[in-house]
C-alpha cells in the first residue's frame, strides 16, 4: 500500500467547546477558521482539556480532575461536555459563548462513564454511555441539559461495555457500540470475561430505550471489541475494533452497518491491516470527501478508506496517532507524542502534552 506524505494526506475539522475565555483567547477563537477540542495529559501528570486553533496553537485550556476521553458538542446552546475515561465518574460542561463557569456532572452510585456522549437535536438532553458494574450491564444515562444536567433517567444498551454512541440522521435513533468486555472499578481497567465476550452494534430508540436492531459479529470473532464509530454521507455507521484474542491473529478491524442492512467487515491490504496492530483508537468520517479515517496509536499508523467502495485510499505512519477530525478533503490529527498535524501536513510538537484519543471541532 502506497504511503503518502502529510501534506497530501491530512486536512482538518471536527466539533467541540470552550469556557471562561480571556479577552486574548476570545480574539484568538474568533480569528480562527476552525477550533478543536481534545483532552490531554501533561508530562508532569496533570490532566485537562484544550481548545486548539487551526494554526496549531492552544487558545484555551482547563484542568480536569483526572484523565478525559472524548468531547461532545451541542450547536444549539454552544455548550460542550468532556467525559472522563473509563472508569471515571465525572464529566465537565463548557460554554464558550456565554462564558459560564464550568459545571461538573458526577455519575450516580453504581455507575461510571465510558468516555462518550451525545446531545439530542434540540440540545435539551444529554445521553452518556455508562457501566452498571454490579450487574455487568451497559446503560445510557439521560441528563437534562436545561436543568444543570440533572440525571432524569436511563435505559439499557442491550449489551455490555458500551463505548461510543452516535445520533443517527433521523434524530431519534442512537447507534451504540457495545464492546462486550466486563469490567468493574474494584479491578481498575482489568478485562474480566475475555473468553465469553459478546460485542455488538445496536440501534436504539432514544425516546423509549427500545431495541431497534442488534448486529453481532460471527462467533469466531467474539473477541473483536467494537469501540469507536462515525457516520458517512449515506447514513452508514463505520466502526473500528480492538482485538482481545491472540496477538498473532489478524482479524479485520473496520466495518460498517446501517439500519435494515447486515453488518459487514471491510477488507484491507495486508500491510495496512498489520500496521494497525489489532487496535483502532479513533474513527472519523469526512462526508464531503466520501472518506473515513481510522487510527492506531499502537501501530503508529492511520488509514483513509473510500466509503463508497471500501477501498483503502491511503495510509500514513505517524507516531502514537489517535485523534482525528475531518475537513474539506482530508483530516487533522493529534498524537500521544504531543504533535498536532494540520491538513496540509504541517506539524507542531508540544513536548509537554500527551493528546488523548479524540479530537472534535467546535466551530
């Protein structure tokens, strides 16, 4: 598979947040064509969330009590939420237009967050993937964004270990990736059921919590944990997996699903698949370009796939790459080595920062 250089390969955009900006930061945000949000860790062990400008500068940062994971954004209220990494028990709300104080959401007793969430189309409700760890059951926590994010309900994910969730184009259906791995905070991040995993991708009615469809992998791939997803221009859900089986195996790691259609894994050239090292850390679709990108920090690589044909258009080696965001014809990327790589291939290395798994555009 042909490797291409950064300038040809990358191009930016995603979705995100800000809060309590200084006048200088406000000016920087207003002057930027695009602004991105991502969680980070500093080399001295502190945690936070940052807003990055398109020219690879930090225009805002805020401390977090522990490691963050992903960010979701509500374009109606212009607020965003960064979620704790599993098994974290906090989420932090930011408002970059009204400059309100940060607001912390605490998970209820018996639950922890899985790092992802999504707003309803009107911005009134926030849905978050959670673990009912005493019952080893996946749950969606429902929070009222109009009432200080008070928890107002929950419904099952119809599986175990829910990770990323997406709102489908109909505004009513949630796509949920059930990773299938049992964990319990008493055992940290230990995986307790690798021999009996049952990952799934499900479509759920967000208004009733009812199961619309369940998509399962073949029994031989029961250790292929479905983790991250994005939606292409045709409304298909592209997903990336992390394999918990023997290291020498090379299962396909990327697939797609759509309500009313069968789940299908996508073939890849051997060198590209091997470069992912059985681990997809992030998935980002670029509907305008007809592509989806997947990254592997373990494999120091990323690949871009044509959503119409499933063919790999290009691949790139980039140390500890994980965060991805779409724009125009390609992608912006962030890495655990502190690099921010822009659409044209320009890179800024911030040695004090370890950028976390996900990157989201907020304007």
